[in-house]
C-alpha cells in the first residue's frame, strides 16, 4: 500500500457511504476544499449506487494516487457487479447520479464488477 492509498471493505448498509466519506476526508484532507468535496461526492455516489443495487455482498473501495499525476485521485468501487450494471444501463431510476459523476470527476466508467473514476 502506498502512502496515499485507501482500502475499505464496507457492509452494504446505511452507514457505508458515511464511512467511505470519512475515510476520504482523513486520507486526502490536504486537498483543496473543492477537490475534497468532489472526491467525497464521487465516492459517495458510487457506494450509494452499490447499496441500491444489492444488499448482500461487501462493497470494496480502493482509492490511490500514482506517480503519473500526483494530484489525481483514482478510485474503484466493487460489489457483486450489480452496481456497475446499473451504471452501464444508464441508471434509468436515478440519472442524477450520472450527472454528479460527470460533474465531479475528470473521467469515470465501469469495467466488469467495478466502477472507477479519476478525480
């Protein structure tokens, strides 16, 4: 694990999104307020998406900064694949979530059973 890396395993319940946001604040609190808010929103949107899509499999959150652009934070949220599938389908029930991700990330997408972003 690198210095600016976070791994979380969250139960898919009401507290998961808050736990993820708190971990973001603790690890990346030195970012500007605007960047920190955007990062927290991206993580919360993807964790909430996983909670809404399924209720049994733990949600895995991985955040990191790499050497290519130390200011970028990369994130990946993994569940049983249901969360990624709802995003792949355009999240017809909640298109606002997609607009939030577009607004607060440089890029995002889905691959296999995960959703990823760069903020």
